């Protein structure tokens, strides 16, 4: 296994202040859903980065591999739509995963102008391993939310996302 890569500074961004502290008045920010969603995302991402830093995998890359593993032959544009990123931003992520031997691109069966994505055996093996690492990460964060907090949070976020 290659030596652990240092975590880039942009990956160790700390969540901001939720309440007034250190003499900083946060005003209405802690009562705004957008602000608190962003702070929650930073909290989750920070823990994710610490857990998978040695693996050199970021949440969008993990998401791509997960979607491709469940939808072999999916088009890159459909992956981008599914995980909510621009297709232009997907291209370098897919290229990096392909370079690491986790994904392959092929011509789509129904439309030879389009590409399809497939997980390699090495990608499938790594993804299984990362699942085993992500589970304790999720459990640790869920503990902060209490007995039914995780399920409640997920239901609320799903309702918000669905509109």
C-alpha cells in the first residue's frame, strides 16, 4: 500500500461557529437552514476526509464509484445528474478514478457517441473496503444525533431535496 498522502489544506476546513463565541456574534446565521446545512456538511466532510485521507478519496469520487457500482454501464452525464455535480466537474474525477484503475470507460451499447462507465474488479474491491471504513464514520456521526436522530435527519433532508 502506498504511503499515506497528507490531507490538503482545503480538506481540513473546520466548521464555523454555530453560536456566539470568542466574542464573535453570529447574528441570525445559526437560525438559517442554508448556513446550518453548510456547517453540518463541513462537519461530515471533515470526518470523512480524516477517515479516508490515507486512501486519497474524496466524497464526490466515492459517490461516483458507488453509483457506477450499482448502475454498470451508466453514462457520465447521468452520474453527474444523480450526484448533483456539473458534467464538466465530473470529467477530471472520472479520469482520476480511471487512472487509479477503479473505473473504465467504454462506448455505450445503444449510442456509440456516448460513453458508459464500469467499475473494475480493483474498484469493486476498494469500494467494499471503503464501505467498511465509512460505516463507523456514519455511526460516529449518528451518535451525536441521538437514538433516532439519523433517520429523522435523513427524512427531513430527503423531503427538502424532493421539494
